[in-house]
C-alpha cells in the first residue's frame, strides 16, 4: 500500500514537472515528508504533503482512561490563497483534508484508518536569485480515527501541527 501511494506521488510530480510555478521539497515539524506545491493562478495554489509522524493520544472510553502512541502515515492536500506582501515575501491561508493510516507502537498489528479536515495559515519567502522557497505554517485540524478492530469504534481528535517547508522552484 505504501509503495503504491509513493509511486502515485512520484508519477504526479513527474507529470507536473513540465508546467511553470511548481515547487517540490520537504516539510518538517509535526510530521515529516515530501511536499509539492503548484500555483494554479496568480493567487491560488494546491499543496500536497505526503508525510509520517508520531502522535500520543489520551482517551477516555466507557470510564476507561488510557493513552497510546501512534505512528501516522498521512496524505494532506490543501487549497491555498497566496498573497504577495513584498518582493519574495508572501502569506497564505486555506484548508484541506487529511487521509491516512495510524499504527500503534505498543501493538503493531493494529492499524487504524484516519480522515480529517484542517485549516492552514502561514508565510513564506521565495528567493529572487535562487530557485528556493521557505515557508512556515500552522495547521489546526479535526480528525476521526476508525478502529475496525474494536467493533467499528470512531475516536474524534483535535490536533495541530507547525510545519517548516523548504522547496525547489521550477
């Protein structure tokens, strides 16, 4: 499954490589992975991140309080409004969805499906003389984890991430 998703992302990046206003690079922070951004017009962009991260969840289910640590694998496409503030400096806002899988670190046989929505607010700088852009963003989100092993139980979560992105512009 992971190999299929990675192959689809590489194919998408290679098809988009022939257009202008593309950026590809890395995102680090609350999750770490690959990032691709395509400007659809002067002010609108689509940014997709394929990342992994760790999450520690505290839960209270039917008077049972506990905690678990999860390894997350997430695909996070976002639609953004970009506004240039100064030469190279820009701000952006938007939102998107998160799709993924989570695996418990304590019990590796248990894998959960994840779905959520998120907002995205940040700023970035695109260097004039070099094909590099840097960005910092805040991503609050609401998500659901589907626990099929426990009778289809759903756990709702609120989470947020800070992310630093570095991308090559072409």
